[in-house]
C-alpha cells in the first residue's frame, strides 16, 4: 500500500474512475437490447404502441348486426335476427321500431306514420349469440282496418349496455319490406346512403 499521500490520492482517483467505468458498462449491457432507442427506433416503438391501442379498441368495441333471412306470410311477421359479433357480452337489450311508411297496391304514394314502439328483448346476449325480434303489435295496429299493406319502411334501434360500460349505447338500422316470389315477405336492409 502506498504510504505517500500523493500516491494514495492518485490511487483513490483511479479506483473511483474504474468504479464509474464499471457502472457505465453495466448500464450499457442492461439497455443493450433497447438498441431501438435511436430516433428511428423511438418512432417505431411509438407507432407500434399507438397501433396496439387502436386495434385493442376495435377488438373490444361492441358490434351488432341486424338481418332478415326468414320470410313470413304476413308483412310484419318476418323476424329480424339481432347478433352480437363482439368479444364481450351485451346486457339489457331492448329495441324500438319506427314505422316510417306503409304501402298498399291500390294507393300510389303510401301512408306516412311516424309511430314508435319499444320492447325488451333479453337481459344478456353472449358473444356470437343471436336472438330474433318481430315488429311490435303497436306498430301493426297503426294500419288498423285498412287492407293488408304490401310494403313498409321501418327504423329499428337496438339499445344495449356493453359489459365494461355503465351506460347504454344504441345501434340504428333501416329496413324495407320486399315481397318474394313465393308470396311471403322479407326485410331488406338499407345502407346509410339509401336512408
């Protein structure tokens, strides 16, 4: 061991320098796998994080479809199928039906009736599960004692509560009836541009 104070001071400085160098090397080794932290790497990590969050949102957002595949003899008897296409359950489902217009073969224009009727469907709809709904009697009774209508235009609004939210959301679609060759009726969906 050096007895000279100058040598001791020099030795302490050398020891401190070596210790700092060892700590720097450990830090470099620890973060070596994050070599992406260059400016380009930061951009890709940030873009990847944003893309992951957007995809996660679209994976968990509720998706409902309403379709009609079964024909019926009566105009308002054709059922509509409501399907949960999301990965989480939907709760407290109900729907409302607005009759926009009814048509008769003897009339040129048709009769406008803005009638709304709300009905409950089911308490819970599991993922990829479906249920059927029919136009409520309150809407059918608008036509009253007139001859059977040959067509109708209705708005359907489905109200539901997603599993992870405390409030209700809604999904709206519009259908017109079509008489098929067998004489029965089927509901045809209208796109948003046709509404």
